[in-house]
C-alpha cells in the first residue's frame, strides 16, 4: 500500500451500535413516561438502518488525502477486505487484489483493498483511449482475491504476475502474430483484454511456487539433518570439557601443552628443521583442539540459555491465550445482548467499559508475550545454527505453501486456466453482495407505513404499562336497620370467626 494511502485515518467503529430503540425504551422505563411520536420514529429508523455501509468502495476518494482541521473524519468505507479479511489480521502481501475494467477488460494488481491513481502506471499506452487519465469508480470492479500463507510468498507472486502481464503487452507479436493483420483499434482492444491471461498467469505462478516450495523444503531438511548430526558431537565435547573426567579434554590441559610446545620450539636442541616442523604441527593440533572445545562449550551454553528463556515465555502465552479467548467470547455475547427491545432498569444495564478494557489489556499482554516468544525462538534457532559452517548459518526462508485460496467474483474466469492449476489451489466465490444478505429492501412508502404502525403499537403498549394501577374499591358499611340498630355491635359478632386487627 502506498505511503499516502497507509496514513489515511477513518472514524473508528464504536464498541456498541448507535443508539436505537433499545436505549430509547430503557430511558422511557427509567423516566416512567411515554416517549413522543418523533422520538419513537427516529429510534425505529436508527434501529432499522444497517450497521455498516453497503456499497462497495473500489477507488480512493482524493479528498481523504487533503487534511482539513474543520472537517470530521469520514466513516471507514466498505471494501473488499471487509469480505475476505473482516478481522484484518492479514499482513501486507498475504492478500493480492486483482481489479478488472468493465469496458476494456484491463487488469490491475494491488496489495491494497482500494485503487489509487498511481495504479494506472501499470497500464501501458497502446494508442488513443488505451490508458485512462484517472480512475473511475464505475468502471473498475473486483476480479479476484488471492490469499497466501506468508507475505513473502505473496510479494513473490505479485512481482511475477506483473512481469508476466508486461510480457503479454510487449511481446504480443511473438505469441499472436496474426494480430498484425488487424486494424489498430482492434489490435489495441485485443492487447488490452487481459482477463484470460490473468487466470493463466496466476495458475503458472502458483505452479512455479509449488515447485519452489518443494526445493525450499529440501534445503530446510538438509540443514536440519546436518544440525542433528553435529549437535550430539558438540554436546559430547562440551560435556567432557566441563566435567573434567579426562584431563586431556579440558582447556587448561591443552593450554599447558601449547605453552610447553612453544617453550620446546625455543630450545637450542630443537632447532633442526625436522624437529621444528614436528613441534609446529603438534602446536597447531593443540590449538585446533582447544578452539573446537571452546566453541562447543560456548554453543552449548548459548543453546541452554536460549531454551531457558523460551520455556517461561511459552508457558506465559499458553496461560494468557485461554483467558483472552474466553473474555472475547463473553464480550461478544455482551455486545450482542446489550441492545434489546425489552426495557430494563438502568442499574442493571451491563457495563460498557469494564469488559472491553479488560479484553484490551489482555490482548496487549498476549501480543507482547507472543512477540517475546517469537524473539526467543529466533534466538534459539540462531544458537542451533551455530554448528553449521559459513553461509549455512543464514536463516533459510519458509518454504512456499501449495495451499493458496483464490476467490473469484465470477467463478467461470478460473476456466481459462483449466487443467493448469496446482493441486493445492482452492477456488471459491467472492461474495461481493454479502452485506445485503441480512438487509431487507423496502420501498419508501412501505417503510413509512410500517414505521407508523409500529410506533402506534409501541405507544399503546407503553401507555398501558405506565398507566397507574386503579385503587381498590372499599365497600361502604351498611347501617343496621330494625331491631339490630338497638343491639350493641360487640354482641352481634360471631365468636367462632377469626379476630382481625383493627
């Protein structure tokens, strides 16, 4: 992605959805009053609106690059990356986006999810109207997206795809000599149409990478085999030198022998050429043996230190990872169940800060722990490669994986290279209209009518809920008549009836 596009900043998506009907009803329940018609209508409209943009953004809006202090940040656009990598975990190079011109069938390769004007430099000038001056969003559509296991493999494929496309555009007279007889405009249209060549080039690049991956894996196996053969010898030499069971294997004894041979070289009786050569050979053998022992001790010590540093970091990552996964699941459930239509008391509303803050801290801890673990693994691998000679100590690149995913906007385009795809290639459909799957489209008149009907239903339901309960009716005490009004009330009570407190 170019530097200017990488520095674009958009408005961050909130942790919870915008205020909708759930919070409106919750506030109404707390305030103990029915919201007005306008409040309910706006809440229903916010609730029915999709949570993200539906239109797919292909090209970069040039106004995003001009900073204006008074202008607010734009909402992040809905791009192809939201479809193929919604969590945005892929590094630069792991995804290659291929876009196609709907009029000329020209193709553009990009490492970013949006096209910018600098991508037009990939297109050659073949004649009049062969190279557009600017990108038009209505003319460019996604052709396919290729996902690789590593960014190194993606960068390698990106470079080869552009080289192959340049060959098609320059050496067309070698592959299609019959085009020379066509008119200039017809020949230009044939050269510009790169849809079939893109599929063929992609299949060829993946086949080359599959063969290269086998060769790279062989180099890694050979390197590992050499290390497996040499490390037991190195550890045995280091163990003998540190244990001191045999004095001749210790550095101190070898140093004494070297000094003794050096003294013998200076004696008068050893000045003959034969004796000098014999003593120098002995001294060199002692020095070589001492160097080998010191090197073995140092390499064994470095390996032990690297392994000791790696063990606690691995245990730390294994301990933190389940917490992060569990808290992430709980946070997702909390976010899903937060916005409910049923009103709930304000004091029972789930917290909006505690869980995300805890999850954010645990994620940072896990990320730091994994970074330290990777660094420790790299140091351990470097210590293990110390037994190799010269250029073999260099870390070899990871072998290219034959497992590559290709997602096509039109799956029929893969038929252009039928029979040439390597076995590990997985083809799938790029669901460009996936954002519309959970959205029900309605006419404006139907939407307004349904909104008004639901507003009336909500008002009636809330009105019944907030109506005060009727007071219980008290039966009026009837005055006794006839002879009963002359008899005292205490004498007319039933003695077998349970007494009541007055």
